[in-house]
């Protein structure tokens, strides 16, 4: 009897010892970089091994919020030593990998970075020595590359068109949208003394377009023309499963009355490139240059899609926005006008560079249609 009890206890202790030994191999986290999504980077798991060194294989799977596979990777066998094994130091080589067929998967394959959205990374470690496995999953949101903004009509602008072209921009291709996601454009008529944000939030839409898949959308000709003298506000919204998950600023514009001169909006050049694009009005790009000191001749350049920088002629404007002859800029607010036709700028996207007397550069992006 004692021999049977001893045998049972020995067996139980052996099984328990095996379970404890196997449980000593685990994944404690992942050190991947969302700016560098590659088969290697999604396998950089931090592995804790409290036992002897073991030969293992990692299987990594990246999914989007719709549970569509983005990337699946299997490593070749490698050895993990006892103790902590940081992911970036693992001796990993890839045995096989495959990307999904969704737009997000192809975007990541081409750009090696995450688009905006929710994702889930799961990594399985499989021991070839003891056949033990451990799973690790992490869910996270990405908005590293995400921007959404309006381009034209400018905020608080006065325009002549009663069926205007509404232009906006965002950071990623339309094909990275997943099931249940789309962009919506809303245009509303303002009440008196109403802000643009309040108008698009409270007022009933005069025009609403769901599933927008272009950055240039004309107010439909079959709809009643926007009224002269009235102010309208608009916004672009990103919808996911019926909820607004991202939205642009709300901008307003006014349709000019007969005989009323449209106002001029001066875009500001900045010391750094911004994401927003500006549109010349009647072939003229109006911009302001804020100079903090007296300067000598200021230089103006544009750079097109071909990357070639060329000098351009820029006119200074007086307080009545009339051209004045000058080769220098004044202290403070300087009104400037770049005539795209006179400077032979063809259709395309350009970056304006203003270089002051201290050789400091200021920039403005604009689009010639």
C-alpha cells in the first residue's frame, strides 16, 4: 500500500514539476515600432525564461478592428537563453510571412507604418524542446499619421460661387478604410452670430454626403443655389460603425452680395511645413509675411512635385491691397501676392519658400488647379 501511495505521489510531483518548468517560459510584452511595421518588427517579443535554454518558434499575427488579418509571420527556430530575452536582441530569422488582401494590409506592406485605426497584435511562442506554448495579445489605437482638414473655401472667406467646389484633405488613401468606416461631408446654413462649430453641431444639414471618396466635391448643381449674403458652415467627419471617430475643424464662408467685393484671406507663411494646402484666388496666391525687423531684399522661391526650386516674382500690397513697387519687406504685417500665371506655374502642388535677410526660411503649400 505504501509503495502505491509513494508511486502516486512521485507521479504527481513529476507532473507538477513538468508544469512548473514549462510555465517558466512566457512572453511579457512586445517591443515593436509602429513607424516600422515589418515581419521582423512584429516578432520582437520580450521573452522570460526561468528554466534552461530552449529552442522555440514565434508565430505573430496582426489584425485590424474588423478582425481582418494584416500580417502573419512564422520565425525559424532559435534559442532563448535563461533569464530575460529582450525582443530587439532575439536572433530572429523569418521562415514565412504573408500580408492580407485588405487596403490596410497593402498600405502597411508598401509604407511599413500603421494607418490610423485600432489593431491587435498576437504572438505565440512554441517550444520545440518541451512542446510548451504561451500566447500574448495586445490591442492598441494608432493615430500617428492621421490628419483631417479643410482646404477651400477658406474659413470666414467671401466667395462668388453659389455652387462652390468643397476641397479637403486627409493623410491616408481611401482604400485603408475598413468595413463600417467612411467619410461624411456636412454643410449647413448659419443662424445670425452662430459659430461654425455650433452650426454644424446643431443645425439641420442643407447638404450631406456620405461615403465621400474624393477630396474635391462640388455642391450639387441640381440643388438650390446657396443664397447671396448668407453664411454657411461645413465639416468633414470620419464615421466608424455609426459614430464620429474623427472630424475636421468646422469652417464658414459667405456668398457675396451683388456688387460686394469678395474679401481677401491672407495665408500665413510659417517656419515649418504644415499639412494644409491653399488655393490661389483668380490665379493669385495671397499670403502674409510677418517680419520682426528691418530687412534687405527678401527672396521668394517655389518647389513643385519635381523637387526643383525656382525663383518667383512676388508683388507687395498696400493697406488697400493694391500692388506697390518694393524689393524689401517692412516690419510687421506684409501683404504679398504671387501671380501663378505670370510666374508660369502649371497645374500641380507647390511649396512656397520665403527667405529673409538672415537666411531663415518660411513655407506655405498651395495647389494650382
